[in-house]
């Protein structure tokens, strides 16, 4: 985890809480840095406040799956499939479908 980057992203969010990219990037850094609980809080914020920010669904689903939270992961991935289908984001939709299928095995 790059502490300078994390601090920069935290500062960005402090001044602009709805900066979706900064919040998403911070969540990814926190996952890499072994802080999944805080990462989940940022993913959850994105899912609740910016449901069309489709990148969040895959990463949030994988985080939950890696924590053994399979049912929650399925719910997030299914919602992402719905969103990306509605938005016509075929590549993201296919990735979410593959991730959901992998959870079933």
C-alpha cells in the first residue's frame, strides 16, 4: 500500500466526498494494504450512493468473497449484473457473470 497515495485519496474524499474515482481508488489501495473492513466501507458507500458506478460491483464482490461472505458477494455481483446490463456495459457484465459463476463452484 502506498501511504502517500492513500493520504492523497483520503484528502480528496474529505474535500469532495462524492468523488467516485478517488473513493474507488482508495478502496482498492486499502484492499492491497490488508485493510478490508475500511475498503468495504468505501465500496458500500459507492454501491449505495452511486449505484451506476459499475466498477465497484466486481471489486466489492471479490472483497466479500475473499472474506468468506459468499451470500453478500452474490448479492453484490447480481446487482452489478443488473446495472451493467441496464447500462449496456457488456464487458463489465460478462466479468460479473464469470465471477458469479466462479462463486458457485
